[in-house]
C-alpha cells in the first residue's frame, strides 16, 4: 500500500487510500512504519479517503503508535469519515489513538513549531 506523504517541518503528513482490511493490513503497517521512520517529530495520518478499516488496520495503527512512543515521536489521525469514526467510537480506539478533526489541529498539538511549514506548504 502506498501512502502519499509530504513533510511540514518535523512532521510527516501521510494520507491513506481506500479500504484497510485483512487483505492489505500488513502492507499498510509496513508503509506506516516507513513513514514514521521518515518523520522527525511526528506522523500525522489523514484517513479522509478511507471508507473502511477493519481489525487488521487497527492492529497496524496500534503497532505504529507503540513504535512512535519508543522513538519519542508523535502519532495522530485526522479526517475520519462518519462510518470510520463510528467504528473508532464503538471500539474505543479514540481513547488509545490521538484523533483530530484536521491536520492543522494535529500539527498544532504534536509539533507547534512545524505549523508555519504546514501553512507554507498549503499556499
């Protein structure tokens, strides 16, 4: 699975496509781990294009969360669609994973020094 990514200061912004299920969860985890390795201070994952995530995807997210803590980096999710948010809420994953409405909100919380780089990359 390919994640689209770009840097904004120390934060790496990544976007996941489509469905994340058992058929591609290992590739998703590998792509997330690689993205985390490229991030200097934090990884922000935009899930606004994801219309389904199953247990395999959640497992990958938790593994990368643990790795981010071990590397002293932030990790957050943004842009949850209503159905995906409902699954997050049912599974109480929002209590484990940092979830923000927008990329800007996540960057503000995880690495405020990268905020000017985020704003510059959008203009």
